[in-house]
C-alpha cells in the first residue's frame, strides 16, 4: 500500500471516528436534557414534619404520584434549595405547625435561609395542606406562613389553603378529592399501616401524693413481630367506655346490642351532629366524627418484650382528657387498646456512638429512658441526663433504674431539678447554666443533644439556655447536623 493510500485511509478512519464521537455526544446530551426535563415535570412534594406523621403522609402521597408518573421529587423542607423550587412548575406543600404557631424544627433553617429571599415563582402552581391541632392557639400558622410567602413570590394556588385538625379524615378527604381533580386521576390514599391490638398488662400510679397530676406507667403486650426504635411513638386510638356507650344508647332509646356497641366504639359521642327529621338511627351514626388518636413516647425497646408508656392525667371541664382518661382509668387490665407504632425519625439515635446529652421533664422521661435503654443494650457510654420534676419525694420517676445505670457507669452524669423542693424554684435550664462549661466541652467533643417533654416552659427555656451558652449559630449548626433533636409537646 503506497504512502498516499495510507494517508487517505487514515484520514477516512479519523473522520469516521469523529462522526461516531459526535453522534455519541449528541445522544448523551439528549439523554441529559430528557432526564432534566423529566425531573422538572410532575409534582415537587415538600414536607415539614416534627413527629413523623406528616412525613409519612407525604411519602405515601409521593408514592401514589410516582406510580402514575406524576412525581418530580419528594423533599424535606430542610433540604429544599431555591433553584429546586424555582424550577418546579407544580408543588404540593405538606407542613405541620409546632406548638403555638411555630415551624417544625426541620423547617426553622429554611425559614431563615429560604423565606428571606425573593424568588420568581410566577410559572408555578401549588397547593398547601397544613396540619395542626385546634386545641392550640395559632392553628396551622406555619401553613399560613408558607401560603403567604409563595403568594408573594407570584405562584398561583390551585385552591385555598386546606387545614387538617389533628389528622381528621374528613379534612384529608377534601384534600384528596381536590388533588385528584388536579391530576384528573384517581389515586389510592388508603393506609397500609393498620392498627394492632395491645393488651394492657400493667398500670401503676408512680407519683401518689404529688402536687401535680397523677402519672401512670403502662405496660402493653403486643405481637412479637411488631418492632420499633427508641424515640418512636405509639399512636393510640381513643375509645368510648362500655358505660358511656350504654348510656348513649339508653338516652336515644336504642337496645344495647353487640353490633351497635361496636359501631359506637370509636365514635365521638360528645359532639354529635344534629339528627335530621325522618333520619334513621344507623344513617345518623354514619355522620358521626371518629374519635381522634393520641400520641405517646415509648419508654421501652423491643428487647424488653413490651411497650411502656408514661401518661399524665389531663383534666378538662368535662373530666379527664380523652386519651389519658381512657388509658389510665377506663380501659381495664387484660383489655385491648388499638394502636400502632409510628416512626419518629427526627428523634432517633445517631448511628455513631457519640456522647449524648439527654434533657427532659415530666413524662418526657419516657423518650429519654428508651434512648438510655438502647444505649445500654449497645454498650455505649458517655450519657448525661438532666431531668426535672416537682418533688423528689413523689416525682422521682425511674429512680432505681437511673441509679443502677449510674453505678454501672452507663450514665456519666445525672443532674436533677426538683422545682418544689426549695424556696427558689429550680428547673432543667438552670442546671444547664450551672453546668455551662461541661456543656460546651461535651458539644465541642461531638455530643448530640436530645430534648423531650413539655414545649412551653421547659422546651423553650432549654433552647434559650443553649443559645445563650453555645451561641445561636452553634445551635443552628447542631440542628443542621441533626445533633440537636427535640420531641416536645
């Protein structure tokens, strides 16, 4: 083969390779563009959750949208970026309100970082599902905050803000119907996580003689295949007592039958709808609201073989509170309660063996005890407990267990704050100020802080103390690193 022919042959090969590379480049670019277009289509589902309930509902919704190719992405609000929000054309917000109108902990940095910006969302349509509890002031306030901000950025609402009162199914039904109208498709919102039967095996009042309301320790037996992690929640379905059901049936001149008793088991008998003329009794019952659920921190771990709860009786003008009255008085030993475990991911233990600072008061000891049980089971030391109650003589909850762990070395430090044992009241935040140097040293060494108990008073005061001792920026960093976790109510 002559040199000239070789040159021509090499040139043709080079041109062919360039052509192949060019085709490959165009194909890859088209794939990337198609992928980008795919990620920008469908709904961006954003959730802000405190106890895991709203997160679970958002994930359930996202799964249903994914199955019909209508999901852009599912995002925790703490991970939401301005670019991601600006690129989305359809957005579903699912946000809870915490305490008296506050944003969930996971959303507080987003409020500082994102909601202070001005974005162009004029190309965007959205809907907001706000979760709250009418027993608290500023009902669904954070949902209203989100609605106000996105409107200011030019986004267009599919429909007005929808508020859900304590996960009332009637409120969720309205949302689901409106959402199905938007996508013009039917989707299945039925829950896979059904209630299970828990048998009441033990119930003990732990603080007889206390100046505060009575606190009961309950142990519930369940099926061996039910499991949970320390920090998780038991969601209990409230029920009517047999006496209340019978009294209601007698009042309305109905025979007391097993079928009617079962129908009324979970119906709200205190706020009944007006009975229409000529309406049958059974038709009337169908319009009754379902009794709400109540959430309780679990104080045990699966290895103990039972679910343990700490319940303080709540007193209302009508008598004992719905949940506390049912569990501490009306349900009898050996009877069953309907409940389900709910994951509380924002209060789970870290995967590492880093030191823990556990702070709480009252029945908040339940969430802290479960973490200590888990840490002891894993042989993880460096645990510091700060706990507050009224009087040491009556309210020293888990006294023997805590002392045992301290002697074993599982608890490095224990600081109590019994507020009524001296003239000047002392609370857990006061112990933080007194141990400020130790607090700084533990945090600098990588410790995580877990707070469980009442939001008002304790939870707010503890956060203020942490900000004053460590600095607000450090507290924000701890929250972002998931080293500052709260289960306060």
